[in-house]
């Protein structure tokens, strides 16, 4: 299965932008890039996803490199509620996962007041 | 909207006992899946279904059975519980698989003693 590489942890200050990086050098042309986050003691929550173009929604922005081998999740103004583990996931077309989400260990984001 | 509902929220089993974890969604989603999450780890895919009557194995299927007789329900059965199955279990559903966002339940915390 296609793999992603993320930093284990990052820190941010409240109300500042946060850029969470993800490397996925083995991505294929049909793989979607998904981001989910998981708050303590909760199930994962969808953040954003994309294929080739940059994407924006009410929660965040997703910037995808031109060669698609890396992407960055951008939280425009971090709040204390954004402290969570953020997962960068490739949703593949072929292979055993058949379009499911295969999670790595993610990045634990801490937000300081 | 209830979304994805998992029952029970907590369960303690003795080694060798069997039980069924329930998962129901009210969004008419075709795709459903089961994950387990061990401490400090990301989620691992157990089984998934792309529609009623169709199921397949994920990354860690051993010791678990599933069936999908209706669109709404996707129960996970532990045939003979083992301590290694102590984990938090999450059910997820989505409309279009890898093209769309997935919705997760709140999880079932299972302890096998």
C-alpha cells in the first residue's frame, strides 16, 4: 500500500497559521490525498481531500505539490480545539485496500495559548 | 442525523468468549469498514464492505468475521476473544469510497481478560 511520511509532532501558537507537511513519494496518478484528524477519545474526523489541485474548505486548505509527491495541510488560524493527531492518507484505487483509508501514525499537533 | 452509531461503547470479555460489535449508519452509504486502534498507533483496517452482500478483508482480519445483509448495518464478530484483541474499534461509512469523506463512529473500547 502507498505510504505517507509525517513528522511525529508539531507545536503551534494559538491564532497563528499551521502548516502540516506530508510526503508521499510513491503516490500514483489515481490516489486521492485525504486528511483526517482525531481528537482525544474520539473517532477520526474528516478534514479535507484532493487529487491534483489545491483545495479549500471551511476547516482548512490542502496544498498539493505539482509532482504530487508531497502535500501540506494548512490551518489558517489555530485554536485550542485544533489540538489533535492529524493523519495524511492516500486512498488508493488498486491493491488490497480497494479505496479504503490506510492510516499511518500521524502528526500530533499541540496548540499553545 | 445519527450518522454512524456503534454499540456498545465499552465491553469487557473473558478469553474465549464471543461477541458482536454493532455498527449502523443512516446515511444510505454503500461503503462501510471496521478499524482497530491500539495505544499510540494509527487505525488498522480489519474488514470492509462496498455494498450489501459484499465484504472483503483488510490489513488485520484474523479472528474477526463480518457480514453485510443490509445497507445500514455492518456487524463485527469476534469468534473467540483473545487478549491481543483488546483495542478500540471504529466503524466508518462513506458514500463513494475513496472519492468522498468518511464518517466514523465514536468507537467501542474492548478489553479481553
